[in-house]
């Protein structure tokens, strides 16, 4: 949802997912989640060449000025803490694909300190770790993604 809204502001956005069926559906114009107006935003930005979908993280990251880590953080079994394994795995993959200065952004819903660990991972893996980190606000109002992101 964030990628589509960022593209709607005129930025070039490439959304990456490992699920080939999801990417195929998105490339066919099917949006797997419902938010009022989201399908129109996605289709318009795909048509206008600002929004695309791929399974190739390395291809997308190598050209990116900013990378948003938007993976699941389910609760761990037993203790209920956030399972950050997907965030850290994505950080390692992103680090391996970095070719130039890049801002790496995590969601504000991850626990405090996650950004520090993401940066540590990237600096430990990247051949040329030229990056900064940021945090994406998690205040998108359900049912109004575009108007909420416009007011931030």
C-alpha cells in the first residue's frame, strides 16, 4: 500500500516479494488487499510507469535511492515478542545488493533498537556499506491510504 501511494506522488517504485504468484497477480492488475481506492492507485501508477513489481530483490535494490523493509513481524511462539527474523534476513539480502548510497527504512511498528541492528547487519555484509536508516510512520488510516499519506 505504501509503495503505491509513494508512486502516486510521482516517485519511481519497485515492489519486491518472494511470492511469485502474488507478483504475477499484481502485474496482471489484481490487488490482493482491499483498501478503498487502492486498486485505482495501483493500476494508474503501473500504467504511467511509476510502479512495478518483481521477485528480483537484487535488481530492484541496485537502482534504489531508498529501500523500505516491509516484511511480516509475527509474534514469536512462547514469549509473544516480535519475530524479527524476516527483517534481519531482508537486511542481509539488501546489504548484498547495495551498489550505491541507499536509505534503508524500517516500519515504525518494529521494536525500538531494530534499526540499529539492521544497520549493523548491513555494515557487516555490504561490500560498500554506504547507507543511512530511516523509519516509516505506521499511521496509515485504514480505508484512506492516499489521504493519510498526503497529510504526513
